């Protein structure tokens, strides 16, 4: 018990004095996750909106597939990305394996289905409400997609934040493609796993405290944006 108290006190001290190693790990974690979420949003929001509005053969199967991909196992995604980016893989020429860009690729693959599926659900509900009005105004389907995205922007932000929450807490895929290399690809989740196995509980706890704080902040933002979306919809 005394050892745990000392470790926690040391962790608080590391956070309070902004330990350089800790800050470096946190900054890389945020850089990778924010980059992955941004790319996933650019892909997922338009794709989700298109699935919600357009009707075409195979649409239902595609919707089911996207929903199923929300539960992709991170280690399997990491393995697939590793095989693609390895020297003998089709994308080995990129030379990005065991780098931050490789981690961003893996996280984007994990997050994009989440953003796509949640965006489709949001846009589809709004489309049911506004479709007749938009058609009566002569708005074409492609333009309607852009209009719906703009109208649902607060609710779509909730989908993006949900993707970020998944990204920042992810460990399996980034460990495989990043290699957990100190000062290069070590993020909060992989560092916590490593430092715990080494017995360096102070750094592991310090990173854990920050990770929990980030997760709480994301959940608070999701709650607030959901409330804004509800008020906006009722206005």
C-alpha cells in the first residue's frame, strides 16, 4: 500500500512539473489521434451522408458491413496494416512502418467506420424529416447531402468525438505498426503497458491520469454537443 501511495505521489509530481518525457508521449498521442480522426471525418461524414440519402443496389449490405466494421479488432487491423507497409508488402516502398504516419493509417482504418456509421444514422433521421421540403424546393440529391451535413453539424461533431475517444484509448494496432519506439512512436497507451511491465508505476500512473482526463473531457464534449444538437433541432 505504501509503495502504491509513493507511486501515485510521484505520478502527480510528474504531471504537475510537466515532465518532458511524459509531455512528449502525450503530445505524440494527441498528434496521432487528432490526425487520424480528421482524416476519418473527411472520409466518414460524406460517406455516411451518401449512404443515408442515395438509394442503389447493394446499399443495405454496405450499411450492414459498415456497422459491422465498427467492431474491428485493433490487433487484426494492426496486423493487416503491418503486412501492407512491411518491406515485402505492396506499400513497403512508402517506408513508413514503425513511424507516426503508420499509426495514423491504422487508427484511421479503425475510426472511419465508426464515423461513417454514426454519420449515416444522424443524416438518415434528418433526411426523413426534411426530404419532402428539400424536394419541393428543387434541391437535387447531391446538394441535399451538403445541406444535411450543414444542418446536422452539431450531431456529427458527436460522431467525430466518439471516434476520437476510440482512437486515444487504442493500443493494439498502434503497438504493432508503431513498435513503441522511445521518442518516435511511443504513445500513452503503449507507454502505460510498457512502463507497467517494467515496474515504473509512476510514469504509467501519470500517463493513466492524463488519459483518463482526456477521456472524461471527450465524454463531456459529447454530452455538451448532444445537448446543443437537441436544442438546435428544437429551435
